[in-house]
C-alpha cells in the first residue's frame, strides 16, 4: 500500500495477531491546501493479511 501524510497523525497498523499494533513512522506534510505547491513524500508498506490500518 502506498500513502502520504498530509498533516494528520501517523496511522497504526494491526497485524495478523490482534495484539501486534504499531505506529507507522512517517514524515508529516502540511495539511492539504495550506501551501499551494506543497510536496508530499510517498511511503509504501506491506499490509499483512488480515491486517488493518
């Protein structure tokens, strides 16, 4: 899965084991629309099955 962070808190991923929850370390960008030409860094992660974001 590929995503970018636009000013919101970092997401958490729950793995196949419901006790395995971790925060994704991501660079936080400006909220959408605050800066006209803002650049956002894309992050690609493996989302385990049956994982949740």
